[in-house]
């Protein structure tokens, strides 16, 4: 009990600090890149007194990309937190369980077969790819849930089946990539490695509604995650429809991960690391864990994207590779520890 009290000492202060760190990183990221813009010129540009080049770089390239990084970071992190709560396994993650791979396969199939047929849809075409990713992610989740079902779903079986589905979809991705033209193959490879390739406001418009709608829903459902962590028998005894709530939460996690994969590609480990870091700071109560996880994920991905854009400038490292370099050692540490 003493540990729990200590953990919950000031969760809102922690969230405030994370928000300040995000603002600081955001401002630093505006300055950095192949074209350096000094802080004073950034401020001038925002008040309408900047040069045409600075306005073009900030408003058409950096700002939409950074906002997308914040949205994707928050979405993937919360998706991972939900999956860890539903599966009662600290190693669960949208990338590890195969949800990202299912969404990625659907997007690759969409590009392979139907990319040329969406031009007539106008502005609505920007919503087609997230819907394709959602269908692929939902199909992966359905397979995982169906194959893991045996008079109920146990956490260990859910994770093991998810790892198998991830491998299967990964193999299918390679098969379709080999059938692509060299140009499409390279585009798909960079995208699947976790590249925030959507660097305009249309992609912000694509992702923003999903995050704004789904994140409040997950916070609203957070009390069920707390009860599910007590075990199925205890949750049933408390009057919770365990399988119904588990399916709803799983659907929310799939929708968050799929909408993020559609724009950001296969960014692994973020949904694993961010919830663990947040849980160490504010404890396991999901009412505060989920908002803290969203802020933590947004901060981590914004930092990773800034590093990827600047460390080998003018070349870029896909943000997914940066996250993997940072997250893989932590994953191994968790695996050894558990």
C-alpha cells in the first residue's frame, strides 16, 4: 500500500512535466533539420514576419510531420497499454502481436491493387488508407482472438498466437513486396520500416479524427482495464461482462494502432516501452496511466523523429528504426526480467 501511495503522489504533475517536455522538444525540432532555422526566425515566421522559405519549410513540411509524430506516438502508446491490460502481459505490443503487420499488409495490398482508383474520390481518398489499415488490423485481431479461444482466452495463449500471426503476416508482406515494381518496393520498404512519410496537412486530417475520438473512449473504458487486471474470475464476480469488455477494448486498441500504421508505417516497440515507462512513474491505475502513456508516447516519437531527421542530415533515418534501436534493449531487459 505504501508503494501505491508513493506512485500516485502527483500524477498530474508528471503529466504537466511531460507536456512541457513535449513543447520544448517541439520548439527544438522546429529549429533543426537540413535547413536550420534559428529560434528568433521561427518566432518571426509564426507571427507572419518570416521569409517565404521559412514559411514553406515550417508550415508545409516540419509542422505537419511533427503533429503527425505526436498523434501517432500517442495512439500507438495507448494501444500498447490497452493490449497489455487486456492480455495481462507486460510484453504485449501492437507490433509484437501482429496487429501492425495485419494493418501493414492491408495497406500494401491497397497500394498494390487499388491505388490508382481512388483519385476520383477527391478529399475522401485520404480516409481510404486508414480504413484499409483498420480492416487489416481487425482481421489480424480476429484471427488472434479466434485461434486463442479455448473455453475463454488466456493471456499467455493470446500473446503466443499473436506472435505466430505476426510472423505469418510478415511473410505475406514480403511476398507481395517481391511482386511490386522496384519503385513501389522501395516505397513500401521505407514505409514498413516506420517512416512518417505523410508530410502534409492531408495526413494530419487523416489521423486526427481517429485519435480525438478513440483516446477519450479508451480513458472512459479504463475502469474495465483495472477490473480485468484482477483476473477473469474476480472481474466476473464484480459483475463485469469479461469477454464483451475485452472485445471492445481490443477493438479500440486495433483501431488506434491501425490508423497510426496507415500514416506512420510499422513503428515497433513504442507501444511496449511507453506504457512501461508511464506505469513506473504513475502506477497501474489506468485512469491516469492512459493519459500519461499518451503523453509519453508522443514525446518519445517526437524525439525519435527529430533524431532521425538530424543525425545523418541531409539523409534521414526512418523513425521506426530509431525507436527500435532505443526500444529493443528495453524489450530484452523486460524479457529477461520476466
